[in-house]
C-alpha cells in the first residue's frame, strides 16, 4: 500500500501552469460518473446516502446516510454546487439542491458536535451563495445558532466533541473547528446577529493563543478547564504524536485563519495565517503533497495526504490575493504546483474511479481510510480549481 509514497515524483516544472479548464472538465466527468454510480437498479438515487470514500482498488463510492454523526455529509452536496458553478448546468443544480435538502433534519437538532459547520456551510452555504434562496439562508442561520450553543465563554472556544469531554479531561477544541467559524460569520452578516461574529472572533483569538507551538505548528486538540477556562494542554487524536505536525491539522489552520482575515479584516489574523502557512510550505516534499504527518519517522515510506494538499491549495489561492509582492507570488505559485501534482497520474483518480483524487489519509492512528479517495479531498480540490479559474478570469468573480 505504501509503495506509492516513496516513488511519487513532482510531475511539474518551474514554468508549467495548471490547465484549469481541463482539470474542471475532468471533475465534471467524474461528478456525472458519481451520479450514475449512485443510482440503484431501478435508476433512482437515494438522496440521503452521501459518498464518503473509495478504498484503493475499488471503483465505487462507499456511502453513508446523512446525519449529525456523519461529519462528511455536506461535502458531496458541496461538490455538486461547485460543479454547477463551473458548468452552469441546470441538471447539476437540481442534483445539488436535492442532496442539500436531505440535510434538513440536522439544522434544528441539538448539535452532535462542531461539525455542523462542515455539514451546513459546504451544502446550504454554497447553495445560498449561488442561488440566494431564502430557505437556504434560514438553514444557515438556524445551524449557526445551534453551533453557538457549544461556545464556552470561560474557555473562549467552541466545544468540539461533547462526547469526549471525559476522554480528554476537559473542554476540548480541535483545530478543525476553525473551518466552522465561517458559518458563524456568514450567519452573523446575513441575519444581523453580532453575537455570532463575536463568538467566531473570540474562538479564533483563543485558538491562536493556545493551539500552536512556538514554531507555529498546530496541536490537533487543545484542552481547557470547563469551569475556569484555563488552558490545560495540547495533544493529538489523529496525528502521530502530541508534538508532531499532523498535515491535515496544519491545513485546517492555514485555511481557517485565511478565512478569518477575509471575514474580519483584522491584520493580526493575516499575519498569523502567513506564519502557519510558511512553516508548512518550508517542510513540504518536492511534489508539494505532504506526508500524512510531517514528523513520521517512516518518511518517505509512509502515506501522503492529498486531502491536506487540496485544502491548502484552495487556501493559498485566496491568501495570495491578501498579500503583496514576493509573498503573493510564492503562495500562488505553491498552490499551482500543488494542483499540478494533484492532477498528475500520481494522485488523480483513473477513469474507472468516480472520485477526483487518490491517496488521502483519514485517521492513521485508528487505521481508518488510509490511502483512500475521500470526499473532502474532492471538495477542496474543485473549490481550489474554481477559485483559480476566477482569479485568472476576473469577470467570473
């Protein structure tokens, strides 16, 4: 399984550029293949079943029923929204809407955990951005109100896993939670609810203070005393070790602080986004696709994580527009190289596999989804391509 990891070459040159139109055409073909793959023998789709992963060697999606417990349920509707945005095909709009609406039971439920942001922002959020449907806006606001109930004002962060308070010995916040702040920001703006904005900013500030080591690498989990709010420790749940740089965790930090600067305009977040980005870029292998954990002693005989690369590529395209000069060039060039590697035969799924990308890692310590195609890798990949297309074609923005 790991033979791939040590032999992947960069597949890019300093002067090459991504072929964005070709890459989006590839995504379009695979989205349509996925929709066909999801049909039953009678030709119908169960819209409650969301693509989650494809194991190495398999050629069909393993689906899971949409629910608050299935944190990836929102990514497939999000892929469809991005595919519709790229093509303008009304048939994809219809499918995106149908899958999105099957998440309606999650919106008004007591939050299972922080992932309600991933679930609703990727689906209803993209839907509202592209259609402005009032029912999508209502869903976003209700979901944000639900997410806000996890905020502990003494700790200054949102609780990530209510079910794991005893396991971690306190109020736990994972770096992934930075992405969910976008739901709070957008609901605050759309519904004029400043308390949602304040929660998002406080969470970002507290995370910036306690969730990172002096070199700006991220812990996966920060644990706080739920009564006093005191920071107790940083540790890992999905990384190699408490003091290692788990690739996807650092990717969430890069994406999250880039987004927080966009929503606030506060330059302290822009400065921090650059710091957490630079330490990540400095340690990448030649092809710009990280090993699942930067400190794994088995490197290079250990899996890469294409999902982390897709997340960072998307973030860097946006971050490149927020800085000037050499930094802007560096960030955009790095994003392009990541996308070119992901589009190479080393990482792109073959024609008989309906996913976009191969070689992602879900949870290595748990032995889960290792060297798989995973739906969130596809989501951030097509988001990155759409962002680059808009950057290169300003009239599309």
